[in-house]
């Protein structure tokens, strides 16, 4: 049977920035080309691209080299799993353990925080976490924010008021959220930090260490009102939260390097900050992604999944009291995600046909 290169019939959308497109037309795409991987915030959506992550990191292992893995929220956890000795098994364990989570209608923020800490312990033991700083090739960076004003409170009314103010400030101007957050990039001490932003958001870097790594992994997923924020050893006393608040889909200046940025993503759109997902006119900076190749599920693929979508946090409410149904759907999404990985590998084996590529 003749294979088609049509993006319409493929489970995978492949988009490329102009420099990446020109390079692929000339040389194809090789694992040695990849120097950066962003990992977006998105909660359970990570389950829906498990198979894609497994394929990507198996392929990258064919050409070991120094690579920067930059993750916000669940993106950081995905990358921590991908850095393990058996990345495919660790990624599968993350998907299954997240699927097993369940909450009652009366669950508290403290209880969700405690359950998330247990999940991290189950997925990545202490030796697994400490090994991240000794990885021979991968350099992990985790995005967090330092919270200011009302956003440093764990009291729901104050926190909701702070989030409302942040949303209004962000709608007026993205740099205005500097009044609410300071971006914190917790990085492997060996990182080049070549992606360090130079925008108008205050930014601080922090070297990861054995003393602060677990706290940073918890902080990067600390969604306000869902999980409690964390304190970070060795950092100014503050409440640190989910880095997706300022850097939802990692619109960072990756194109400062000539290396290709490979972006396994939940969607074919790069949204700068969490509050920007409500603002369709707020788009990524094209210059940041001139060398980016983005991989995302296609609309046709999503239509085949339970509910016509990837798993998401609203499923916990949608299936309240019916966790067995939710888990069934999430496991199906995990299993189907192998098709995304297969589509990526098929595209590579076919010589990276550029008629499959769309402009990013």
C-alpha cells in the first residue's frame, strides 16, 4: 500500500521555523542536530504524548551529545523521566502513576500537595532524582516563579484575587505581570543557559543541587490553588510556584544557537504564558523559534481519542466519583500515543519529506 505524506491523514503535525525548514530541505533531520528540547506545562496532557516522548528520546540516544532540556511544570517531570537509565519505562511509569491519581469532592490543597509528593517519590526515587545532576549529556532546567503580593498567600480568597489581578495586568501588557511574579530558572550548573530570556520580566537563575532539586521539581508543578507553593533551599524566603504562569509553552530565545530545537508538544500553538491562553492574539516570537521543529497531535488524531481530546485536569471534575472511567480513557490515550511516536519515526525513515512540514 502506498503511504501518503498528507498531514491530513497523519496523527502528527510537524511544524518548522524558517531556518529549521531550510536545513531539513538540505540535510534532513538527524539526532546529532538537536541541542534543545522545551517541555511545556500542561498537566495530564503529558499522558497523551507519552509514545511521542518515548520515540524522541530513543532516537536521540543514537547520537549522544550535550543537550538542554527546559521544562515548565509537567514538562520538567517528563524530562526528569527521560533522563533515567530506561527512559521509555520511566515515562510509562509517569503516565500510569498520574492516571492512578484520584480525588474526592472535598479534597483540599494540602491533600493534593501530599498526593503529588507521593507521586513524585513513586515515579522518581531519591537516587533517580540525584542522578539528574550527573547525566553525561542532558542538562535539565526547571521553570518556576517567585510569587509576589496576594499570590504569595495560600488563602483561597487572597490567591484568587491575586490571580485575577495578574490576568488583568497580563491582558494589558505581558511585561506587567512583573508586579506578580519573578521568573526563576533552576538549572543544571553545567547548563549553557543559551536560552536565557532578555524580555521585560524579572528573571533570576538558580543552580540546581542535591539540596534543592526535589523542592524545585515540586515547585515547578505547584499550580496556585491546586498545590501549595514551595520554599527553595538557598533562595530568598518566598513562595515559589508553577513556572508555566510566566512560561507556559516556553517561548524562549532558543534560536540564539544554530542547533535545532525539537519540541514534542501537546498542541501546534506556542502560548507564551498561562494567562495568554485566554488571549488568542498573544503569540510567540517567531525569531525565538527559527530553528524549532514542533511535533504535535493532529486534529484528526485527537478526534479518535475518548472525548476527542487529550487528557486534561478538568477530567478530575468531569469524572468525579467515576475514576474507573477516567482511568480507562487516560490509558487508552496513553496507548494511542504510540501512533504519534510511530508517525515521527516513519517521517524520519522516509527521509523527512518536506511536504509534511508546515510553517511554525
